[in-house]
C-alpha cells in the first residue's frame, strides 16, 4: 500500500513539474484593417479558424505610397492592419514579434496612445506580386506558445504603379 502511495505521489509531482514547464496557450487575438485603411478601399476578410487575413479581390487596387522618411517606410504598395492581443493577455512587456525576417522584442511594437500601451499593434508592410503572402508570429509573453497570423493578397488584386 505504501509503495502505491509513493508511486502515485511521484506521478503527481512529475505531472506538476511537466505542466509548469509547458508554455501557456492563449486564445488567438484578431486582425482588423488599420484606422487609415492603408492600401485603399479593399475587401477584407479575417478567418478566425485559420487566423488568416485576406486583402483585395478581383480588380481591386492596392494603393502606391511614396517613401516616408520620418516613419522609416520605403515606397511601394502597402496594406495596413491591426493585430489585437487575446483578452487574457495583460502584460506586453515580454511580448515578441517576428515579421519579415526581423524580431521585435519586449513589446516595443505594441501601439502606445497617450503613454498607455494598447492591446494591439499596427503593421503597414509593402506588398507586391512576389510578396503577397506572409506570416506574423507573436509570443505574447515569456511562457506563451507562439501564435502565427497569415496575411494574404487575394488573386486578381492589382498593384497600383508609381506616379511620376
């Protein structure tokens, strides 16, 4: 009987240790268009099941933008979107994002309004026929599992050309 109790206690301790070492899995946040509707009057669909945002559609035109030196943005066709954090994430100080080959650390990418950290961040990437599908990866805090959001430009969408 005592051996069974010791074995059971050992299994419980192993489970507790294993469970505490596992990364926390948050529900996914969501994606919306940015407030400026960067890219122009485009159709927008967000599929919550696949975490995929689709911009544009047959014959719709993605606007071209000149270089923004103050904002550090190169010229090109651009779309804009917000990714909201899951409701159960309150501390963004350890959040990190990986986007187009760069890693952003310590929640520095989260939107700030009047010195208040918001529960979302905004991206306005340059897109093209060759860069029409990409992922944004987010870890909301140190012990969370990575979340992957997919961004796609719909087939048939037109890229406006540079005005000279």
